[in-house]
């Protein structure tokens, strides 16, 4: 899991994804699939600004995207937040995920990393998370359950 | 390749992966593998069986990509395998493609009890050929060989497909563990052979192979030898 968190996408692959997304956007196509690909690429970027943008995209997808892919969105929200060192919101997302799939190994590994880092860093970053996350996670519980 | 050297520096990188590892510097090569194939064919189970020697009977679909490592020995050389297990679900296809680059080995898996997973092999093979380098060793694996009664793809048919396309091939079972080691090890032997024959440029980032000078830590080496021998 630590390896995945430190695995960065190449600039070339990121550009390809970005281009696909922007081309569709220009032609007025809104395809959640393309947006997800782009969001995932952004989250995997070495630059936190990209990751942040990717997380915003995932949040939007969570609300307006493909319903059957919701678990993926929530997982990557946790993953992205973890990369951004926003551990307490990362923790809330991964908890929401594990409510639905308690035995998911990937999610459990991610949660382990998040919790270890929370302990390591103390609760310093915890307050930053803010209100939006609480709302999104609240909806996450509600939506994933149906 | 930049990624790989980075992870080696991370002291946690090895922790969650395999029991047989005792230290990140105790090997002389790193080989990158990818595992590809339709969803549900057993890719994650194969990886888990290889790194943990356990079978997961109730395994959720992989989200995006998973990762595992294990150190093996080929011709007296310790080799660290870094294995990227990709999600087979169609919706991840675009992004998992970005993991193919720089793979030294590609394990291409189908399920012997589901013909559709075999029929899709040509499309997986096209991806593997287009996105890796010409020296990448592609190993075809027919998984779930324990389910003989439900078999839909005869061994001979797949063997012929493999021969026609120049692939290595075997059938195995992630459930019983039968021949799982062979698939990973034979791939490594073939890659190692390519290195010995001078077919692989170790300096090229795309080769999927990294050479590491052996470090002084013989103590770890000894512990590891013991651990590995009791696992056999
Ligand atoms: N009988 C039997 N079942 C197996 C074997 N390997 C895997 N399975 C089962 O097949 C199902 C799918 O296995 P996974 O390893 O999750 O498949 P996957 O290829 O990783 O699937 P994706 O992650 O969606 O791409 C699981 O329920 C496993 O328990 C095997 O060798 N024999
Ligand atoms: Mg899987």
C-alpha cells in the first residue's frame, strides 16, 4: 500500500488522460468514465495540486457519476486524501467504504496505513478536514447502503 | 523505474507484502511484473498465493491495482519481484494500461472454466505487446485447474495458442497452490536468461529490470535463507 501511495504516474500518461477529458468536454460530452480515468491519473500525480484536483473530481463523480462505480470513487477519495496527508478525512472515507465491504483487503490495508500515519503525526492535521467531508461522507453512508 | 528506486528508499515498502522478506537491500536484481486478464480469473488470488502462500476464497474485485513483492532465487542470485496486479473490470482498463510500461514479465491469466476469458486473450495480448517492450516475457496462465469437472478450455487448445504466439504456458490453481510458484519462477528464469544472453539493456528504464549491487548485510541474508527453505 505504501508503494501504491508513492507510485507516480508519468507526465506523458497524465497528459494523454487530460487531453481525452478536455476533448470530450469541448465536444460537450460528459462521460463519467473519462472523468474517472482523468481523476485517477490526477490523484496519482507527483504534484499535490493535481491530486487535490483529482479528489475534487472524485467528489463530483460521487454525487453525479456512475452509481455502480461508487465504491471505486469512495476508495480513491480515501486514497487521495491520504496522499494529501489529510488523514482524518481519509479515515472517514475508508470507514464509509468498510461499512459496506468490511472484509475488503485493499481497503483494510489502506486504513491501516492511514491509522498508522494518524498516530505518527499526532492529531495535528485532524482539524483541517472541515465540514464538506462530513457532508460527503454522510451521503456516502446513505447512498452506498441502498 | 524512477518509481522503483523511490519505493526502495521507503522503509515501509516491504512491510505489508510478504513474510519471506527480511530487508529491502538483500537482493541483486529487481524484476517488475504485471498480472493481466479478465475479471474474476483469479489474478489477485495467484498473487496472494505466491506472496503469502494462502488462498482467499472470497475475494472482492480489485479496485484499480494491487501490489505485492517477494524475493526469489534464480541461479544463486536473489531477485526481488515487484508485482502489479491489475483490475480486470472493463472500467479500469484505460488506467491499468499505464502500469504495463517497463514490465519485465507479464502474466496473462484466463480461467479454464470460463471460455469467454480465454476468448479475450487476443485483446489482452495485443495490449501486452503494444505497451511493453519486445523483450518482455509473456507467460500465459490457465488458472483454476482444480475445477476439472467444470473445465471449458482444453489444455491442448491453450497450449497451441501459446505456441503460435510464442508464449510460455502452464495451468495452475491459486486454490491448491499447484504450479503457482512455477509460473512466477519460470518467468524470472527466462528474464534472467535474457539478461545473461545480453538481450536486455539494464540501463534502459523500460527493461523492467534493475541491477543492485549486493550489500554487506549477510546476517539478513542468512535469516532469509532459513525462512525460505522452511517454506518449501
Ligand atoms: N476453485 C478455484 N477458485 C479460484 C481460483 N483462483 C481464484 N478463484 C476464485 O475466483 C474468484 C476471483 O478471484 P480473484 O483473484 O479475485 O480474481 P481477479 O482476476 O483478481 O479479479 P479482478 O480483480 O476483478 O480482476 C474468487 O472468488 C476466488 O476465490 C482457483 O485456482 N480455483
Ligand atoms: Mg483482482
